[in-house]
């Protein structure tokens, strides 16, 4: 019965008040269920005892408060993690483990693959895991994955029915300059990274084929001039369109000459990167040595973590990034991650804490219950609901 017909029926019937009361009760129950449902699941790997790892799982309420997931912590191998929302992955730098994710956020191991033996050598292996924007391909940074000296990126197909991984190959280019995970732009066609290995300044990129295979773009983008020395790039993070934020630290060989700054590059149709940013335009960070950068789902904010804390900036597309918050905590922050409900999560390995903040472009504050104690946290992954 349509709402208009139902209204007429109620108008002429003595049962109208009862029906309206029942409708209101059902609507209230639905609203209550929605408001009490988690807005995200948060997973933090930790090593409370030597090389023994576990995964700590939490559900996030709408106000940012955390509650432990049933069965957490999950005693599993692997410090580094990734997830496409349906399947969860971790690695101990030799093997990659696949997990199913229950409706309440609980994890169960379903498959294992030895990634180290696939590089053809007896050492090296995955030291980070990341996915393309569709979640169909899992990638790792395979340290010493070529000639036992150079790094590559491996790629694995994900069986979306059972979560098992199958090896699809590795980048043909291998170099110690590949030091960090790659970040994919919105069209999923290109991914970027940056490094300054032995002061060799490089911003690199790959094109992604439909089967997930990566091909080197052989980039050589122009980097803004520094007032002293030259900018040393290290981390890259893309927004939801075609812009890539890169950390740039002024150096002279191995000597740091000033605080790290944040530059923005724009990806062209062929994957080339260009920028209109200049040294004076780019904001300096106050977090010391930078450990991680993370762009919010909206692309309007970027979190920067470092040896002196956590800070958030406004991300303005191709225009220069601008300052927003001061240092939110003085504890050294290892890594940060966003959900889709304006929550920013950050871990401090040295302090043994997990912080949660609610951050919008106009306001910010620490969530109830934050920070949470975790012994020796290693990595963090957030699954928005």
C-alpha cells in the first residue's frame, strides 16, 4: 500500500492512530539500530612478546569510541596488513595470509601463500601490503626480490569467492629505490611512489593493466627548487581525483636542511606528473621526521605523522596544501588511517597507544576513550562500513 493510500485509509478508519503508532515505533527501532551499528572496523597488528604477533580488532561507534571485536586479539602471524573490505590479508615478510571477515568484524584464516619463494631467492619478501582502488589485486613491496639486492612489487590475484591468492608476477624494474607502498589515483590506471635512496632523488610511477599487472612509466617529473640544497621525496598519497601529495625534505646530500614540506603533483592522461607548487607555497610540517601521510576519503584533508606527533592539513587539489591543525599529540606517531565518518586513527609504537580523532575541514577533537593502550603496535587498517 502506498503512503498516500494508507493515509486515506487511516483517515476514515478508527485504526489510524494505532497504525501510525506502529509505524513510528518501527521507524524508531530502525533509527536505533542504525545509530548503534559500527561505522568502521579497526585492526592494529602488535607484537606484545618478541616476534609473536597478534591482530587487535575494534568496532567504531558513530562518536569514534572503540569496542573490542569478539575474539580479539586474534593470534596470527604478520605485522603488515591490507583489506578490500571482503577479505583481510597479513604478512610476516615471508608468507601472506588470507582471512575471512565475519559480520561482527571477527577474522578467520582461510588461505596462505609463500611470497618469498616466488621471488626465486631464499631471502627478502613482502614488507608491505596494499591494494588497487577496486580491491581486485593485492600488491606487496618485495624487498630484495631481485638478485637478492633490489626491490620489486609483486602482484596477486584475489579469488573473491574463497579469499585465496594466486601469484600474477612482479615488476620488471627492480631497484633499492622502491622503498614504500604505491598509491593509486582515482581512475586506477596509475600508481606512484617516491624515495631518496642514497640521495638519489626519484618520483616513480606505474601504469596498471586490467589484470593488475604494473608497467614502469619511466617518470622524471620536475621537482620544485628548494631555497637550500634540493628536495628529497619520500612518501606519496593520492586524493580521490588525480592529485598526488608527496613529502619533500630539503637536504644537502645526507644533511637535512629544514623541515619537510608537502607538495602536490597532478597526473596527466598518460600518467606524467606535473606541479605548479613552488618552495614558498608548500607548507612545512611540525611533526619532525615524517613516517606516514594519509588522505581522507573526501580528499579535503591529509594527515601527517612523524617523530614529533600528528598534524592535519587542508588538501586543495592541484593548489598548494594549506595548514589546518597544530600538532594533535606530541607522542611519536607511526601511522594514520581514515574511515568514511570523519574519524582519524593513529598509532604510536613507542608510546603503545591508538588514538582516535574526529576531524572535519572545520573542526577537530579527540574521540571518547582515546587513546587506547596497545603494546608495541606495528600497523593499522580501517574498514569503513
